[in-house]
């Protein structure tokens, strides 16, 4: 088992001043998604909580927030999975091991492992939403004796868009966690022998105690409404549901207003929210 005790990285007196992070490894999963391993100065560890994020600065291009996808139990460099969709992310995809980026953080509220200790956990991830949940999934696997039954449901558009294929295979074949997966469709030029259908078609297959299981959800905005409806039909109490809402974050410090949900800011009050906190807030779109 890997130790979960890490010293939180000291961002210094000025939290708006980034430090240089060294890219030590990259791996492409799809045409748009790429994993980056980043080492902080002097070999320090980030000391993040699962579900938190960092700000990355590409000089001359800009800055953007990204959820940390590696568990705090993983020693050494931390990992991010970045989808190339804008100027900053495309610039990052052109970088290679040995290049440096500015790093600020970690920021935001995450999935506090102490809250889930002794509990059964159901992880529901859609597409790139697996990235922030992976941090807590691997934390729970590394600290297995601290948690009850673990179940993960993962869905994406097609087989070629799956993230972390090696880990998915380990989860499916291992006995530490129940793993279910699906794809919306399988194009003729791809191979797939698993279920086909949206993620809500798989959720009813999970075998959980709805009264005691904590449910952690992250995915594209359109997914939340339907997943929450499915959980409601299963009689999962709202109090047992936690959502990661990474929507429109920009500055990471609650200053720009891009991520505002009524009186809340996703970057400072979240990105992880207890569902009852955002349930009745129209701008949360859940």
C-alpha cells in the first residue's frame, strides 16, 4: 500500500505567483485527451485532496484550471488529463517531457476521504468526468481497508474515447471493486464486446444498499439530470450524493464570475458539492 501522508505543497506568500512545474511524462489516450505528469520544484508533492484542481499557466498563451486525476497516495509527480479544446489546452498538447508550465494550487473543495470512511461508494463517471473521479477511486483502492464496497460505472461515446485503458482492465479483472462500463455506440471500425447504451442504462445493474451508499458523480453537463433522475428512481437519498461541477472555471479564485452558480462559485465553493447544496439552484442545471 502506498502512503497517503503527504506534505502540502507550499505555494508561498503570493498564491497568484505560479511555480515552475516540469512535465516528466505524457500519454495520449484519444485524439483529444492526453495525460500529463508534472513534477513540482525540489521534488515536493502537491498534497491535494481528491477532486481538487490546479491552475496551469502557459507563458504567452494563458492560464486554465484542471482537476488533478492522480490520487494523493501516489508519491512524486501529480497527474492531469487534459482535453484539447482551446488555446491553452492545445498549447499544452504541443508540449513534451522536459518542458515547464506554471502551476498554482491546489484549489477548491474536493472529495474528503474522511467523509466516506467506512461507507460503500458508487462512482458514476461520464467521458472526461472520469479524470477527477479517478483520484478518489485510486485513493479508495490504495486505502482499501478504510472503505466498504466499491462500485464504478463508466460510460463514454465510443470505445476509442475510453481513458486509462490499462486501469480499466485492472478494475474489471480485480476483486477490490465492481466495475461496469458502457459506450453510447460502437462505430464499425472499432471493436467492442461490452454493453452499448447511455450510462443510465447500466446504473440499474448496480447492486448497492441505497440507504448507506455514497454516490460520487462527474461527467458532461447533460449527464447530470438523467443520472440524478435514475438515482431518484432507485430511492437513493439526496444526502448521499456528491457532484463534481467543473463548469466554466477560469481564474480559480472566485474573482471573474465565470463559474458562478447563484451565490456560489464552483472554483472556491466547489468543484465538489454535496447535492442538497445545489439541488434547488437553477444555475447549477442539475
